[in-house]
């Protein structure tokens, strides 16, 4: 109850204590994750719960800035680290030359990705694969699949499957078109005879049956075209949402140009009025008309296939840390903006805390990046919604969003095979970032969150 927070404020004044509030460790995931994966509904609910907690925390000190701490995650894995686990140097150089960076740390034995469409979490395990005809002891016949490579492979494989699905529809349409063109060869002479009124009863019957069959095939083709177009729209949407921004514009423009040309060709294929007119005028004969229709058919399928081929592979699967940074910063910036709107300079400040270092955004680099991204988003909101200057918005963002560094949590690196020096290096990285506003000083031996007094473990 809100009144309890006010009572705690009075007790703090009597005892000379400063109060901070720690959000539920398991009850709220700031990024919107559950053990089943990401949920936008979950993130929205977490944001509203955090807003409520910030309002209550304000009662601890209505004239100050109460620290409110939330773990970056409720326990969602980002990667499984193994000290000393390396990628072969040549493979690493090739990767860095092509992409600039690894999607997961080099020492990640397993990396976790999230499907941005479904929210599903997918483990990507390090694996050694052997080429056909080589045994496992042959270095030249072995490929190393680091989680970063597995991520690329997963995105490419799923995209290939989507393209194959459309191609299968296109092939079925082609088969039906070929069937219809075969019937056209029988139908056209009868159509001329019908126009001149010279068909006998059997020919009239055959003419009507061919008309019916060609119309049925045409309807079937239209149905498949509708399904194919829907699938292409799904693909186009994924490219629009998830493809590399640097490549997307050029490729999408080229794809649209090709697909527009394909649809124009298709209209001339199912309603070949110009060809029919040319036949009536005697400019071409029936056989030539069928050849022209066949050429249009080939042109249509070629254009659709080329249009698909020009679309870049969308990155539907992303490293969970990258995705979580986007979602956590959205939650944090929205919640703090709400608190600032109500309490101005006396709003509580939110300090994101590192959890165990193989979990989402819980090493020094991940914690630093999500704090900076949260500040950036809050700064943009303040400038846009409050007409605050850039410099002032930056000051407020830095005041109200920071990090909590937990010495016991980072010591969990010991469990993953890391040394005291590695733990110190993480502390140095977060210290140099200047985002820390709050510290949890406790000790452990690196294998459980034992919260020992400083000096009783090996975290120091």
C-alpha cells in the first residue's frame, strides 16, 4: 500500500537512513521476456507496473531522487560462455572481414537468438561439421559453426524456404498455364467456327467443354496467384522490418520495379485482348498466338523469380542481447518519462542492475549499452514532448537513468571458468563507462548468489 512507503520515509528520517527500492527479481522482466520467449503484451504490462512502482518509490523521499533498481533480465540466457573456447584464427579473420564483428562473444559455446516475429528463443550451439567424403580427423574437411555463423545460417535457411514456397506456387501456376495453352490450341479453331456458325453438334459440345475447362483452370490459377501474392507480401513485410537498413532501400526499389512489371505481364497473360485482336485482324495465326502467350508466361515467372532474388535476407532471428537492448530501453525510457512528467527533478532514478553475466545484458558491455540506449530514447522524448533543449534533455536523462553494479553477480564468471583478473576487467569496463549510479557490494565464491559480507568470498 502507498501509505507504507510514506511511513518508511518517516522512519528513514528518524534513523538517518537512505532508502532504495529493488524491483521483483522474478515478477517483472523489464524487456518483456518470459521463459517461453518475448511477448509485447508482457513488456507493456511490465512498463505499467514499473511506472506504478516509481510513483510509490517517490513517497520514500518526495524531495529527492530515490534509487529504483531492476535487473536487466528475470533470468533469460544470452549465451553460454566457456573460458578459452576459441574460433580458428583464419575463420575468425574471414568473418570479421565480411561482417565487422561477431554476433556473439568468441567464447560463447551457445548463443541465444530470438525470432522477432514469434518471440521464440532459439539456442545456437557451437558445432563442428564434416564435409562429405572426409573423416572427422581431417582439418580441411571440417567447418566450424560458431553461434554467430549458426545465426546467419538460420536466417538464410528460413528465407530460402520461404522463397521455395513461392516458387512451388509459381511452378504449379506454370503447369496449369501450360495445360491451358494446350487446350487453347484445340479451342481457337473451334472459336473461329463458332463465330462463323459452322460447327456441327459434336464440335459445339467440344467447344463448350473446352470453354468450361479453360475457365476452371483459370480460376485455379487465380486462387494460387492470390496465395502466392500473400506469401510475397509476407516476405516483403519481413524485408521492410528486418533487413539491413544499408541495403534495403536499393533492393526494395528494384524488387518493386520487377514485381510491378511481372503483374503487368500477368494481366496480359490472363486477358490477352491485344493478341486476340491481332488474330481477328489476321496479323497472326492461332499457333503464333499460343507462342506469344507462352512467351508472356515465361516472362512473368522470370520477373517474379528475379524480384524475389533481389530482396535481401531479413534478419528475423537476432541475438537476444541486441533485441533485449531495444525492448528494455523502450520500457525504461517510457517509465522514467512518466515519472519525470509527474515529479520533474524529484522523480526517482532507475538503475538497471547486472544479473549473472551469461544472462541478458548482464556483463559490463551489455549493461553499459542498454543504459546509454535508454538515456538516448528518454532524451529524444523530452526534446519532442517537452520542447526541452538537447543539452538539458541529456542532463535529465543522465540524472534519472543509470546502472547498478552488483559485485557478487559479476563474480559468477568464476563458474564459467574465468579468473579474478577477468572479473576485475569487467569492473574496469563498467567504471570507465561512467553510467554507474548505484552499487551492490556483496561477496560470493562465484558459484551461488550467497550475498556474503565483503571479504568472506573471492569477489574482491
